[in-house]
């Protein structure tokens, strides 16, 4: 027997087939290959390239699927995965899915031939910019996809399946990771047409997508329910707990603001700064404070600039800190970054700000509100030299926001 996360799989099965997708696809595939070696019969991997030993190309087909928008490689990856899963299903083999955030774009196939790649790209561009939550976005994505909402798992129902997940969603919401290619959507998921009406997307989405949304309710009710056994290996809580341990080891009083997670970005940023004020006021005067939060703020795109929710969070906090600094009389530093190493359409993971950020920008003739209005938070922090540049990290467990408040004269430059 083969034991994966405590689940027993039949080692005598005809073979082990693997489909890996998302920003952590290649590291996950490399780890599985290291563990199982030649037991893996064949695999399909779609995700960004990462440093390290290459996969054995005699067993693996690799694709660089697009993100945040699907590309031709995303379609090619879907075709290859379909063929592999059809073969595994015929053989009643073991299928291991390795799923991580970003997979929604990195593997895709439309529900019908009326939907072109341009339609897929246009729909995704509109959805990520409209301010909808990830659950709402995924409800629309599922309506036009043959991959999402359990689409991959339905190709191999005669196989022994297991899904290993690096999650970029809330705990218990694994159906939203990469739009749930092996898990049926939850019963309470909003309808695609409902989301489109709520955000007034009727004139923004391609006609083929709107038609798919109209037809989706009947189509999804007719689909077989799938929910392959799945296990979460890492999630946002993993990152928060790791950051909390490090902050405590450095001598900070640490608080995790678990409830500040998916708010609208303006209110979420203000909530964090307010919570930091409360934590600092209740902490012993000799102790510096670190406030941590994770998740993903909703961040509508208003202009044609470069940036994402993390850079905009840092910019909004900088504006607020500039207004309130005289009241606190202390030193505050804010870091907001994506654990995948990118932020929206920016190559930066995020940015760093403090109460001097706006003053330094003003001295350079920069108007912070103009940058905010253009959704150009990347440009703002790039000029100041306060971008956080990591490159692709090979994982994706949502965003991490770190706030530090130090008393005057303390040593918070740790």
C-alpha cells in the first residue's frame, strides 16, 4: 500500500499519474518525484519555472501556463491533462493532483467552442478588476470552464484520486483553490449570473461568457458531484504562525488579526492601523508591537497603472500614517506582500511604508493620491525605492501584512 497523508492507496495499481498546477506546481512535482521516483508513470505540470533540479522529461510534460491571464500554454496543459486522465481512468490507476493558487489561469479549457482564448482572457481581466471576492469570481470562472468546479476529477472517476493542496484561500474553502479542479463547488456558492448582475458586468464580459453564465445553472446541476479526497499541506495560517514565531523571538508583543482578512481595501487598511493603535496602547510601554494579518483585500482597479492589493495597502497605510503621526508620536512600519512574489500586474511582491513615506514622496514632487487614483502603487514605491522584490517564490499562501509599532527611543530596527 502507498500511504499519502495517512490515506492508503493501492500500490499494485497499473501506475501513478500526476497533474500539478499553480504557482507551486513545479516544487510540488519535484517533491513528489523525490519521494516516489519511478513509481510515477507520467505527469503534467503547468506553472512558472523555478530554480532547482529539472523534472525528468521522460515522465513529465511541462507547460508555462499564463498568470493572471490564461495563454496558449494554459490550453495546451489542459489538453495534455485530459489525455493523461483519460488514460488513467481507462487503466483505473492512481491519480495524484497537486494543486496551488494561480492554477485558475495556468490550466484552462472553455466549456464550448464559442469561447475563444481572447474571451477567456477578457473575462478574467474583467473579473479580477471588478472588486468581487474570490468566491464570486470563481462562480463566474466555473461557468465557462471544463477544468474548474471538479472538471478534472470527472475525467478519472474510475481511478483512485487524491488531491494535495497548497491553499491560497480561507480554511475549509479548498474548492476555491485554482477554482477547485477536483472539487465540486459548494452548495451555497453564488450563481454566475447573480455575480455578473451584482457588479454590473453585462456590458464588460464577452457575449460567449454571458451565454455560458445563463446556461450554467442547469449545466452544473446535471454534473456528477465530485470531491476527491484532499489534504491541505500549507495555507495562510502557516505563514502567519511562522511570522508570529519570528516576531516573538525578536522580542515583539505579537497579535494576529485573524478577522481582518477579506475586507474592501480602504476599510481593511484602516482597521489594521486602528487595531495596531489598540495593541500598542495595551502593551507594556517597554515592548514594541507587531500586528499580523493575512488573506486578500478586495481591490477594484480604477486606472491603467501598475500594482496590486499589497502595494495599494502599503500606500493607503502610508497616507493614513502621515495624517496621524503627530498623534501617536511613535515609529510605525508596514509591510504588505504576496507570498507568491508578485502583486497584481506588478513584478514586486509588495511594498514597505512608514510615517515618513508621504513626506519623502512630496519632496520628490509626487502626489500620493494621484498614484492611488491611477492604481499605480508600483510606480509610487518604485520611485521611493521601497518595493519588495523577491521573484517567484514557488509557493502561494495568500498575502501577509506585517505592522510594527515601536516607542520613541526603542530599538525596533530588528
